[in-house]
C-alpha cells in the first residue's frame, strides 16, 4: 500500500494538480481585461504592486472590532504557519529535494516547525469553528468551504501524527491525505493560493490606472 | 524523598502491594584480591563511595549499588547524570500501571454509569411551556468559538491520552503489539503537539467566562435544594447555576494543572530531576481523568440531556421561556438591560 501511495498515486495526484492548475490559471489569464477608452491617470503597474503588497497589512478599522480582529489574527496565524510548515519543515524539505526539485534549502529547527504547526492548527480551528457558529458565515458557507478546511486539517493532522517518522502506516496516511488534497485543489476554493495575486493585482491595476486611492 | 513519601502514602491508602521494597544496602566484606583483576564497573562511572570494593569483582554488589540509585562520579561532565538507575522510577511505574490505571478506569466507568442512571431516572429535561419564539442572546460569538475550540482540542487530547494510558491493556488484544505501536506513536505526537493549544484555550475560557462563574448567594440555595434535578422544581439561578459553575472551575483548575504539568513533560529538559517529571506525570494523568469524567456528564447534559442547551452554544440564542425556566434571574436581568437600550439604536455592523 505504501509503495502505491508513494509511487503511482503520488504521480497521478501531482499530474492532476499541475495540469488542472495550469489549465485554470491559463483560463483566467486568457480571459483578458476590459479595454480602456479613457486616458490613464496613473500607473497600472504601480497600482497592482501596491494593492498586492498593501492588502497584506490589515486595515486599522478591522483591528478595532473584536470579532473581526480575531478573524484577522487567525487568518494570519493559519496561513503563515502553514507556509512555514509546508516549505521549511525538515521532512518536507527533504521530500522536495528527493522527489520534486532535486535541490533543497535550509530547514527550520525542530522547535520552529512545532511553533509554526501550532499556529497553523490554532488559526484553522478558530476559523473553521467560526464557520459553524457565526450565523452569517454559516449561511454563506458551501460544501466546498468545509471540504477545503477539512482536507487541509486532515493533512495537517496526519502530518502531526506521523511526526515520529517511525510508522509506515502513519506516513502512508499522510501521503494519502496529501494526494486527496492535491487532487481536490485545482477544482476548489483552495485555488485562491494562486489566484489571489491575480485578483488583487487586477483590482490594483484598475485603481492605479484611474488614479483611485483605495 | 518527596516523591517517595507521596507515592508510599497512596500505596498504603489503597493497600496495593509494593513490588519494590526498600532494601538496606550493606556492602559485603570485601575479599582481598590481587591487583590487576578485571573491574566490572562501567567505565563511565567511578563511585565516590565505591560501588565495588577495591580488588573485589563481586558483580552483584556492584549491581545492588547501581540498582539502589547510588550516585557515582562521571569521567566527563558532558556524560549527564551520575545515577545509572533511578530506583524511584520503579515505584512510579507501579503506581501508574496499577493505581492510576485501575482507579482511573473505575472513575471513568463511574462517570458513565452515573450519567446513564441520571438519564434513566430523570430523562431528558424538557421545557414545561412552549417556546415563545422570542430569543435572548446567551453566548457571544467569541464565547462560542472558544468553547468549541476547547471542546475539539480536549476531545482529541483526551482520546490520545487515553490511548497512551490504557493502550497496552486494551489495544494489544485487538490490534496486536505492532498495531499498538502505530496508535501509540500517533497518539504521542498528536498529544504533544495539541497540548499547548489546550493551554491557550483554558486561558481564553477563563477570560471570557470567569466573571459570570463567580459564586453568588443564589448558588448556595441551588446546591442546598439539590438543584431540583430530581424533584423537577425550578431553583432560581443567574447566567450559570451552581452546577455549571462547579464544572467551570473543575475545568479551569484541572486545565491549569494539566497544562502546567503537560508543558513540563513536553519540554522535559526544563526539569532538574527525574522525580519532577514523574510527579508532573501523576498530576497530569489525575487531572485529565477527573476532567474526562466530568466531561462525560457535561457532554450529555449539553447535548441531549437538557432541551435547548445545544442551541445556546451553537446559535448563541435561547428562547425566552427557556431562559425563564432555567436561569430566571439572568433572564430578568437581560430583559431589563434590553429595555434600557435607547429605541432606534442601530447595531454596529460586524
């Protein structure tokens, strides 16, 4: 079973992930933008860059309201924690070097990996629970939102359970959940991972060209 | 010494046989041996009071000294502790394997049995009158998020903790030793990682719920009348009745004990002596078993045991009649607060 999960299943999942991600990205890029008839009042490129980077910092108004503050905090905790764990945890760096890119980089120390994982779990749990108990998010959440959160949680959890790297079964469970996640990724809201700079960049370019300060 | 005193008292109380008896160590009369005989002493330890008399090759004497936890001297400071075998560990192991496992299982069984008995005798506590349809906010969004966050983390930690405590007894007959190894490895790493998350949840719980759970005079009457649980008579209470307050403070006290001991066990290099970790383990397991036992009753009452209780913690709102029947003093206070709000005030967008 582990040979299947680390062999054909892994390659199939990776192929689906890459192929359909490229297809969806290409589809978005080929959609093009609206044609502008009015003269430009500012720089679209500068507006795009400003919006992509500027939106990373939470707006001051959001930090005043307790309810929104915790959502902002949880969002940052989850995304930064997951980014650190995914790309800088030693087992992942090792895997990327041996199975993907052929080269690696310096991994985080073990304590850093644990702290990052704690933040990732904390953020994900707080946000996912909020989807159930906040009447607004409960109303607007679709199955896709819960599947995306659930699959991501499953990947994190199985990775945590396999931390000892002693058990083939636990490693297999983690690989299996990662493969499910990769297959689901291009067809779900998880794809925001790649579309967020396009979306923010387009809005920023539009505002920048029109000279809007937002 | 402190550890020995605590465990010895517990052993006496529960009349469990000690498998390790304190032996008086009397060094045998050394036999004269010619120099140059092979010393069986490990090269790492040179005893201050010799574990082995000069010239003697009595291995059993050497082992008795090591086994009783006598300290030696190390040839290098970087080699760690100069005690090869910590004898108190055997006492700790016996306490864990017999006292804690046995009475812990009894406690959990008792909690489950008491909950079942309560359900059989009292049934589901339903509303006496029909709901009015008018709702009162009982729990805010942060309160509900923190509650469910702590619940999820607690369930995970409880499950993994029980696997670590009872796994050998329960899982080996079912899954075999190799199967237990998988469960135990997963449980250990999951438990260690989620522990700090639980500590954060306990702190957040104390901050959000602490004020409303401070004791009041009405709680004494509630307790004195047995909460009206078996008579069906309603006893006045504020936002939380005395039973809920007792459960809250059990969660906080055991939560703090579990978190503190758990963090010491997680970062064991902070301990200066092995006995500290053994005491921490005992505190951790005891606190956890008490919390799990209480949680069995809490989960029953909060889900199916009391009509409308689950809605309160999911939607945050309860019917007026529910509030009047279960927490009438709080319901009256909430109505007064709502009546005092100026008419036409627009709620801030959230």
